[in-house]
C-alpha cells in the first residue's frame, strides 16, 4: 500500500494507472527517449507520473516546484521536455516560463492543501487533466527491456542546475542495483518507509522509486514539519525514514516535553545525508532514537558511495562513513596527487560496481572535467582518517580563503546552531580589501529571541579559533532553504558579490 494523507492505493492500482497514463503520454507525442517534466508536490500521483515513463521508455524530469521565471525556463528548455504534468496552482507559472508547452493538469489533493495552507485550487480548464488522461486510455502492455532512468537536476545552490542523464540499467542488473541501494538506505523490504523530503530531489526520488519497485509499504509526507513528523510516526507506526540533517536540527529544537509526547519506538532504521550534520545534533539524535541512525555520502551523479552506522559514528565522531561495497574514495590535491591521512583536499568517489554512469545534458565537457582515473568529484572537500573513514569539511565553492587561510563555513554553522534560540545559520565569504575574503553569518532566530552581533561573535570565539568569528552578522526572518533543507547561499551572497552574481 502507498499512502499520502487520506489517499491510499495498492501497488497494482498504481501500476495500472501509470500504464494508462503512459498511453496518454504516447498519444501526446512523448515516445522512447523523450523527456517530460513533473511539476508536482509530494503525492501518490507523482509516483504514477514517474512510473508512466518506464512503460514507453520516456524519461521523467522532476522539477523543483519552487522555481519560477528564468530558473524554470532553463530547466524545461535545457531538458528538452516535450510535455509537463503540473499541479493546478503551478500551471500559470509553467505557462509563463515556456509558452505553448503541452500540459497535463493534476488537481491539488487535500493533503497538500492542508500541509501548505492552500485554499481550494480550481482546475484551469485549459488542459486535459491527469484523471481524464488515466481514465480515457487503455494501459500500455509490456515495457522496454532497458527503459532510460529519470533525469534529476542538481539543486542549483551555487549556479544553474545541471541535468544528470544516466545510462539505462539492463533489466538483469536492476535487482542487484535495487538491493544495493536499499542496503545503502539501511532498509529492507519488510519495513514501512516514509518519504519525508521532496520527490524532485535525487535521494527521496530514488528511495521512493526503489521502494515502489520492491513492493514496500510507503508513507509519503506532503511536507515536513518537525512535530507533525513525530505525530505521523506514532500514528502510522513508521519503521524507516530517509531524512536530512536540517530535519534533525528542527526536531532537536522542539521543546523536550514536546518530543516526549510522541512514541517513535516503531522506527527501526533512519538514514540521513545531503549535508554535514552538526556533531552535537547527531549525537543527540542517537541518544534519543537509539543506534538506528545511519548516514551515507555520495552525489546525485554517483549514488551512495559511503555509509556509516551509529556505532561507527560514535567511535569516529563527525565521520560520514567508509566506502560501501566496492565503491572507492580518494582525497586529491589540485594536481591530482593523493593526499596523506588527515590532510584535507578534494573528495573523489567511485560508485559501486553496476551503478549506471552519467553525463550532464548538453555539457559532456563538465562531466569529463570532474573525473580522474574513474573517480569523480561533486565539489566537496574532506579527509580520511587512519581507519579509512571519510570526514567532510565543506563544499569547495563554499570554502573561504581569508589571508591565505582556508576556512570551512560548515564548522562555524555547526557552532552557531549550538546556541539556544538559533534556528538556522548560513556562513559564507564576502569581499575584504585586506584579506581577500571575510566571513558573514546570517541567522534565523526563534520568535522572541534576541542577540547582539557581538554576542554571536563572542560565542564563536569561545568555541573556535578567533579568526573564525564573522565580521558581519545579520538576523534574517528566514533563510532560503528548499523543502529538503538545501541552503541557497548564492541568494544571500548576491548583495555582497554583485559582480559574481
């Protein structure tokens, strides 16, 4: 069974509906190798829209529905999408971005309206609806032996999003890849699993598609809210969840009495990734939920390459784990030479055997530039310890060089999140005439909490080297994160770096 809010469907119903939608896509001119966009929030229909492509060899392109204007236009044009399946409240946005693009319009379910505080959203009446497209077509029978995989676009946190195009997985290899991916997510087919993050991101999308293929019971959250998640786990007796560190931070910011109200003992395994997790937060989560918290590291391009259990993390605090299966990790200097244990450099990773290779749509050169001897970098900096455990410093693009010294903002952000009353933190480099770059910190505070800039600097000086104290401290109403917790620092940097922006 797959559930979202009060909606629920069996796996066979979903496959039947997806087969009918596949026929509708084909009648609309979408064929083998063609791409079509999905501009929808989390719901069961998203999975049906994704699965429909497999039946005819078409390629779904999940779209970050927050994007508008030129960002959305870039993705739809760059991907070459021939059609878009769109929730009603996004139809006008898609029309404005790419006029004339064929659309199948999906009604907005009640669970989404409740989660986002939306009023009743009327259908535009200008396009065939999703339900009409499903009801009005016979299902496609049979499917290509090697359907292409969906195209996922990178988050665009540092520049224009890039479309990741994968080689098809041969049918005989899919069971092995599915089981390996499930192991990386620390799950098994007996578990009920919760999709907590937006399905337009790689990890939750892969998680949901693999779980669906393996017949797992799936619970889809329309939107993540910390207390609602605890209530959801208690009511649905969820056994597995795939999460991101921002969710952990928000859970730990709940009052202790609120956390204690809910029974989350049904959870057997939780896995997180997507960004460095503040060590204090990770330790608190393990103490709260027990040694069921797993972590993995990889990229949208490479899949999961590194994995870590709670026990491994407690004995190697701060690590993201060791290579999974026969995957590999190297730490290289700018010249491509391997660095010794404990020395930070660019992280290069190699997927486990069988994981499909990739390129970027329209940018093979970028794909070639990021590879060295079969290993690729997704832009992270880190180091290995003597036991082969990997540690992340930060993103290469986020690293600040001040007076010739490398400073990793993630470390400072972790320190700031340790302040009672700080909800979110973003640290980055800004121009400095003397040192090249200085540090700026943008903070989101709890309602009713106030700090001075100097109090923030004093906290950093107390816990870290004095040169890591931010020169500029800004208190913002909210930081620009997407639903999965991805922080768009470039939006904060624009006023400091107008030329680069």
